[in-house]
C-alpha cells in the first residue's frame, strides 16, 4: 500500500539504483574540481530576495515569474535559490575569501535549486546543479579552465554527443552602443506588449525568447559579435585559442544569450541533441560587474551551472557506459546464531578494507539468503554454517561463475580484496 502523501509536483527525486548513478556522477565532478584546485562551499538554500533581484535582474523570467519567495516570521522577504552564482559571490564577499590569498577564489558547490516552472521532462521545480566559480581574475585562461573542467567531466562520464556553444556578450564599454542598435531593430518588429516592454529594459533577453514566432522575427537582428570593442575581441579570440590548444571543439554561436542579466564577455552553453527542447545541459560565462551590483568591490568572475538531472537523462539517452560503483561486492550468508555473529564481524572488516559488503538479516534460511545475495548485485557470497565454523573456514562463492571454495576465516578479507582488485 502506498503512502497517502506524494512528492510535490515538479520535484526531481531519485531512488536506487538510479540515485546511485546520480551520486556517482556528482562524485566524479568533485574529483575534477579537486584536481583543478577548487574548494567546496556548502551554501545557504535561501537568501534575501533582493540578492536575486539585484544580481540576477528583475527583467528576467527567473526573477519576475519563477522564484519561490516567502516572508519569514520577522517579516523579511526570503527566496529559495533559483541559481547559485549570486549566492556564491555573496558568501565569498561576506567571509572575505577574496582577501585571504591569491586570486581567483576557486569554489564549487552543489545541491537543489528551485523555480516555479511548468514541469516537463528535464525541467523541474526542484532541480539539481553542480556550480563552479572562479572569482577575482579577468584572465582568459580562467575562462578556458572552467570550460575545460566541465568538458572533461562530460567526457569522463562517456558522453560523446555534447556540443559546446560559445559567444561573447561584450562589456560595459561596447555593449551600450550595441544595445541601442538592437533596440532600434526590435522596435520595428511586430511583438506583443510584454516583449516590447522587455526591449526597453533588457533587449538582449528578447534574443533568448524561445517562441518560434519571436525567433523568426529576430533572425536578422544585429549581433554583439560584430560590435565588440578591441579588448573584448582580443579576450574572446584568446579563449578560443586556448580551447584549440586543449583540443576542445566549439561552435561559434553569435545568437547565444544566457537567461540571466549578469553575463558579460565569455558566454557558453553545453548542448545535447538527444534531449529535444531541453537540450541545454549546462552553461555559464563571465559576470564581471555582479560584485558591484550586489554592493561589493569590483571583482570579476566566471563560472557555470551544470544540470545534474539533464546529465542523467543524457547518459540514459546515449546509453553511455558510465556506471555507479557497486553498492555491494560481497554478501554474507549466515546459517545459525553463532555464524551470524561471525559473518557480521567479517562484513564490517570487509567494509573497513574498502569493500562494499552486506549480509542477510533476520535469520533467513539458505535459499532465501541466497536470493538476497543475487538481488544485491554482489560478485561473491560468504556462506558460513556450523560445520564451517568447526573447520575454521567459510565458503566463498563466485556468484557470476558459480565456483565455490573453502577459505580460512583469517584469510577471507585478504582473499576477497585480491580477487576484487
């Protein structure tokens, strides 16, 4: 009988064995981040609402339509995080990490984020991201490093269909003139009133509109790539040179506009063609003015958010070979009370040796316990009965090949460690 309660609509929830894959790809990312010198940050799940209004931008769909905002008992307006970057930067500034050593501050974090979306495959109201930020440097090498880290992670998972889309959104020096030209172009189109209002607030956001009718009209819009200042063009060229040095292929995508207002210069997205309308599985870029927007000092930065949910879907769509480490490698089967104590001790010794081990509980008979062993996915079973205890050994059975042999109890751990290595 199922419970009366169910998870709220639009929540991405994972249960074994799919959750094991989810956990394993997250752990694989943690290793990539560690190797590149990024420290882990455990971040607040909710923030002052104004952090997102000022940082993400009030004209964005995220802030204007999708945030989960509530008033706490003290009358303060708080919001469940819809993205990570603003909160990470707030934390770096609050704790003075940018004053404690060489820049950039290199941070990564992970967890759920929340948006009031219309739920569908790959688009959820509670979703999971991996977030990585490098704060305090304008060096194009830092841009290329973040891209390479994400790219290498996707490759390590066995994904082969991921495409890197790349663009530059300019800076505060060259964007104003482009903004004016773009507004002039957009004002001449047949657009609905909310979109026309957006032209005056943030015209770049119109280029990000996913509606086919709007996309068709903006095809001839002027592009930022044609209006970059000398410094932005040199920066963008350098990023592309560095990616070429790393043999990372990219597609110049001059219409690419991320969905948040803080992006400047390098902007990128990872796309997976097998996921249909939700093909964007991650992305990021520079946000060199965000620190000042939220009341901090001038502090350039770049980072990305990678969707864990969509990465799982991409792995499943490709049939990628990446698998989670086994939850159980050795399964203990004990016949009798004394054997239960011995097997319990052996299982804990195996775990201490780094071997995933479990056992049958509740005094099950041999047939039922062996069914549990098969269901566990273990490679080996340790079978121990009264005769085995008297002989000072246990039966070690290969659950794949069927071979079985007696192994002295003091040698069980070392024998299985050798076989599983």
